[in-house]
């Protein structure tokens, strides 16, 4: 086999492009397509994005970490019929969510299927309390505002703050390269965070919400750039 650097670069990545890798547990050499890798990352909650929670719907009430469930209802239920949601304190990427969820009271959220954005529920969060039967779960009381489709058992859903009327944005500039960015903003909430380095590349830092006005971003290596808070 020729040395890797002698092969041409593929400038137009497609779903059908493939890599050679090792399968577990038989350690067989197999191909992985770009689409299969993307599906695995998205549908198993392997990617953490600040301000986005990733959960699996399990209609068995208060079952496992990383799940959402309902007080009543089967494996498929219309988004429009949901007024109460049981949600585990950790999402699929092990983010501890109660502090973030608490500030969503009085605000609007979108619950959308990871594979199909057209399958969604748009709600206002009325209240947020700990479950009396399982301390690892919390109960969101919801008012349906708009929806399309159903919540389906074993499907993966993204939960984000959502406001069609628009929202404030705060832009932070880190001029000197640093592995830690300390940001003080004026949004008075726990915002979603998008980071672009000085080369224009999208970066995914570890995000720590210190308060409603302070965030710490941690990177694997020092860098400069901008953080967009919304």
C-alpha cells in the first residue's frame, strides 16, 4: 500500500465516501461510509452542542438515563397531545441538565427528531419540578404551541430553547490565543454557544455556565476567535 500522504485529497465529501476501519468485537476490517458515521454520531447523542439537549424517548415512565417519557401514552403519541414530560437529569451525552432546564420556565422550547426536523413539538414551559417517585427525573409542564408529527419510542430528539419572535445575540472576541475563554455577557440566561476560531473553523469547546451572565469555554489547545451567544 502506498503512503497515505501520496493519495489525493477529496474536496467534495459525499454520503457514499468510505473509510477502512476495525469492527468491534470481532476486529474484522470493514468499510464505514460517511453517512453511517454521521448517523451513528447523531442518533446516539455522541455530539454535544452548547444549549442543545439530546434525549431518547422511552415510553416506559422514568426508565433510564438519557431518556424522556410521559405520564401516560404508548410508544407513539402526537406532539400536540403532550402537556407533561418526564426528563432524566442527564441527557445522552451525560450533560447534567437541571440548572439549564430551570431557566427555561416561562420560555419556549422545540423538541425535534434528530433524523427529521419536520417532526417536532413547540411548547411553552410552565413549570419544572423534581419527580416524587424518582429523584433522577424532573417533570416539565408544557403548553403546546405548534407541532407536526409524533413522539416515537426509541427515537432521538433534540431539545432547544426556541423563540420565533427573535432573540438577543452577544458576540465575544478572544484576541490572544488561550485554552480558556472567560466570557461575561448581558443576555441574563444560559445561552447557546457557537465558536469560530481565527481561521474561520467551527470549534466545539467544553462549556461551563457559571451564572446567568458568565460562561467559561475550555479548549484542548490555545486559540483565538469569536464566540456567538444566543
